C-alpha cells in the first residue's frame, strides 16, 4: 500500500502519491455582545464558536454587573487571551466599576445599576471590598481594554459612534453611553457593530450600516455573537439554549414598526 507523502518528500522506498491540498482554514472575525455576568451563556457560546489561535474575537464590553457571575466572566476573558486573538473593548459598566473603586461615583449608585451582583460574585454583600477582586482582574480592566476597534470592513464599539468622525476622534460619550437609537451609517462605509442598548425582544437589531448585538443576556433574552464573514448569528442563554440565525431570518422575525 503506498505511503502518502507530499511533493517535497524524498522519493526513497515510497510510492509517490500527490496529496490533495487542503483548503486554508478561514480566519474568522467573531463578535460577542454584552455578557453582563452571564458566565453560563458565555461558556456555552465559546463551546459553539470554538475560537482558535487564528480567529479574532472582539468582545463589545459590559462583562460585569447585573448578571450573577461577573468574576467568572473575567476569569474567562483571561483564559481567552491565550487561546485566540482577543480584542476586549471597554463598556460603560467597566467604567462604572472603576469609577466606584476610585471614588469618582458613589458605590451606592453603582450598586443600583448592577454593581451589587458584581461584588456578590466576589463574596461581598452590602459594601464593596475592593481587595476581594483579584489583582489580575484589575489589571485586565485597567490595562487591557480598548476604546474601539476597526478592520477593513467593520467598526466595533461598545455603544455607538459619531457617524461624521474618524475613530480616533470619537468621544467617550459616543463610544460608551449613546444609545443605538441615535446611530447613523458611518461616513467610512464600514459596518458598525455595537452593543449597550438592550434589545429585549431577543433579536439583534439590524439597520443599514449598523448592528446592535446586546440582546438582554442578563434578563430573559440571549447572548449574541456574530460571524462577520458569514453574516450569521449564534445565540445562547443562561437557560442552556442555543440557536443560529442568518441576517435574513432576523429581518423576517423582527417586528415591523
């Protein structure tokens, strides 16, 4: 029986059989919306996506607050840095957590918008104990997160962008706080992919030139991921559910105004 060899192998004591070249693996750009402490949905999502070393995984921010396991989500972020090309963006809830730690906002104000659940995941109850948060989590939140990201075809931001400005000129107000309702197609022609504005119907919101992936994971909705190359969505839930949708399917399912 012939031994399968490649073209550049020595032709000694073998029968030369030319192998069919393998199709090069597609390098994917994957995007995951607001996780908000939903580690079960995130783990299920990562099982479905299986991001590899050659894939780019953009996380749109809001890893913490509201859901039950912010600590577990940040642990997962640290693990992903060794497994894929991770691009973690800053969300407004990371800003609120850091501002509360630095006394720029009252801890009670942060607790009222989900900070209580975050500190409970670290073993705190009525008041935050910042020493309960591992230093590697603070390092991730303060040193690793990016304000925005873009490639040849897409712009990625947590909340929104000013459609008339290049990305280096974007303000914090636009990137972290503006709602998707205020969005417009960016002058560059690139597709904006963002989160922040919860789509409580559970479907991504697709408009010309922009998509919102926040589908209320911490509530009764879904965690949503987008494969920008195939234009398909994967959704997982804290309930252990998985579903896949194309752009066309989302458009059909979206209620008409």
